[in-house]
């Protein structure tokens, strides 16, 4: 019984973080695509999002079965105040990177062969953040 509870909790953590990661990357993607009109960087972020999604695609049904969004205490957390564009970009890079680190660590317990794949995407996200910040340094220095 203990192993089942542990596995269920771990699968919920993985499900929450794969969603959080994809959401963060999508926010960055839309900024690059619609605000900054940067096709090259948009495609890079989109690639990281798609590659991350593919890692767990075979386990999607298992993760969904463990999801409990109705009773999730995080639903009632207050939203932050309005942000400027650079803050939105940075916050979402951090959100994606932190989620990838959580996925890397927790996948070791239930999907150990997937952990290095999450690590690879985490480093791709670090590199993409650097590329965006360097290319748009004038935006980030306002």
C-alpha cells in the first residue's frame, strides 16, 4: 500500500510539472511569435516544448488518471500583480526550468530512463533563455 501511495503522489507531481513546463514554454513561445515576431527563437522554444511533451506521451493516460485538479490546494493561490513583458518572459523561463528539474528528479523513481531526457531539455531551456536575453538585452534593461 505504501508503494502505491508513493507512486500515486509521484505521478501527480510529474503530471503537474509536465503541465507547468509546457504552459511556461507556451507563454514564451507566444511572446516570441506574436510580440517580438522572432520566428527562429519561437521555433526553438516550440521544439523544447514538443520534445518535453514527447518524453511522457506514452504515459499520458497514467498521469491523467492520477490528476486531482479539483482538490488541489494550489488552485486557490492568489495571482501576482501585472507584469511587464521582460518579467513575464523571465518568470516563464524559470517556471519551465524548475519544472524540468522536478521532472528530472521525480522521474528517477517511476520512469528512471526518462530522467536524462528531462535534463537535456532543461539545459536546452537554459540556453534558449540566454539566447533570448542576449538578443533582446535592450528590452531586459528597461
